[in-house]
């Protein structure tokens, strides 16, 4: 059994892209049923509302700093989206990391965040690709027992 604290407040998402990491604007996610879960994320259209609230500078900077720290600690690269939610006391609490966040132009949150931050879709994809390609020859990759070279 897994028991977790109920987080009844607003839900936010933050994202970082590229290498070095660049923070995208923190967004608020609103869904009709109040839970931004798989049912809302698996879709043919964007049903959630994405807004960009005026958070206090200290709170926004904390979310961005925690996002960068988590990405470094977890060894995440290129792009990642983090979900946050307010607890009953109004404190922002980390929910999860999305290391393979959706990139659909039509119904994914990360491209909306990038656009809000002045990074058009094509430049977002170019930044992610450049970040990945920059380390293409860093070291051999190991899959099972076979050694695969990136070159």
C-alpha cells in the first residue's frame, strides 16, 4: 500500500531544455476533474488550460532552482518537465519529473511553455537536438552485453 499526502492546491509545471539548461516559464495547469493524470495527458487534443501566473519572484526562482538541481542530481539531459502542486498550507511540493515530456505542437504543454518564453517550436526542437548531439561521441553506450558506439 502506498499512502501519500493529499495536495489540494494549484498544479504547476516547470521545464528546462538544452545544455546548459535554460528554464522555461513556470506554468499553471488546470483540468476539469482537478487531477492532471494520465487520462488528461493521453489525448488527441489539448484539454488542459495552461496559464502563466504571476508567482512571487522567490517562489518562481525556487521552482526553477529546484528543477535544475533535480535534473543534475538525476542525470537528466536535453529536456525535462517537472510537476508541482500546492499542499494544504500553500507550499509548492514536488510531484514528479517527466524526462520524456510530450513535444506535440498541438497538445503538449512543453511547447506552449517554450513559446511563452520566446522559444518558437522549431527553435525548441533545434535546441533539444543540439543538446543531444553535443554529447554524441562522449562515450560508448552499453546495451545488455553488446557495446554500441555512437559513431
